[in-house]
C-alpha cells in the first residue's frame, strides 16, 4: 500500500522524491544488466550495478529497508509521476549511454545523501507487507489448483546421462546442455528428465540456483518455474512431498 504524502514538509517530500528517482535509475540499470546477461554474458561485458549505497541511504535517510521502501514509498502515484521516465538503455554495446544513466543515478544518490532525513510510517509498510503476503497465498493457491503436476527439480548437465537415456527422455530438437532432473513432488509424476524452458550458458549455470520448483499442466507444459527461494509460499501450501526418486532412480511413494 502506497504511503500518503500528506503531513510531510516540502523538504521531506524532496527527500522522498530523490529516493524514488534513485530507485528508478537503480531499477533501469539492474534490468539492463539482466537483459544483457541473458542475451550473451560473454559478449556483453556490462558491469552489475552496485546498489549498496542506495540501500544504506534508504536506512539512513528514510529508516526503511529496500523491501519496505519498494512496497510503500516507491508506489506513491505522485512521486512516481515525477520520477524520470526518459531512461533509455537498449543497446548492450552502448557503454556511453550506460555511463550517462549511471552518472545521473550517482547525482540522485548525492541529493538523497544531503537531503533532510524523513521518518516514514512503518505501520503503512507493515500493513502493505501483510496484504502482499495474503495476495501471494491467494495467487499461489489459484495456480496450484491449475497444476496437474508439481515437482522439485535439479539442474544437471545432460552429458551425465547415457546416449540412450538422452534419446528416451529428451526431445530430439532440444539442444541445451543443461536439463531438469525431477527429484520429488506432488500429484502426477512427470518424466524423470526434461529439457528446460530456456537454454543456460555455463556462466549462468555456475552462478544460478540449482534447485527449482516446476508447476506443470495436464500436457506437462510449464505453467510456472521458481527457484527454491521464490517458491517458499508454494512449498508451505503443498506440505510434504507425495513421492520421490531414490539414489537408484526408483520411484518411492509416501
């Protein structure tokens, strides 16, 4: 739930606006970095933005953690309307454009650093967090109702399988090096090995989470894919797994 700007002085409103502006630049830089990383991490050497200073300033000037700020201050319509909307980062080779946005981000952070400190009501932030949790549970419940199979999987190198296993489990047109290995789950039991919804590079595999939660429809098509941290609300709703594969690859039911 967005905070109301009523009751804040003009100098305090300027502080809030500097924070929202900084968030706009921070968000644009992070999205650009992730986009270039997905396109080709080896070709596009885009530096990952460091938001440590921004997060520290939020605590110092607004007494808010980043998640509290995003769910309350950053969602205020008036503050968002005044935030920069001309941030253009599209070309992963255009280092000058990236540096220009980075410089503007640094200027906003400096303005935030020397601005008047503001004490934002944490009651608003706490109320919004509770509301978001309730919405997450509702959304998860609805998505689980549409899922015919739910599985916890590991990402493995397809070359760990024999040629026969690869031909039995993987589609002939699947060219990715990395695949899902189904370890345990609920409801219907999908194929033990399956191709991923998108190909991973070796660098992405090395840095990314290795355990994921898959939600599949009646045709074993992906409804949703989460890493284990994002899947916590789903795992809480599902309870203990109904089946698993042991170390020999044999199916065991609860």
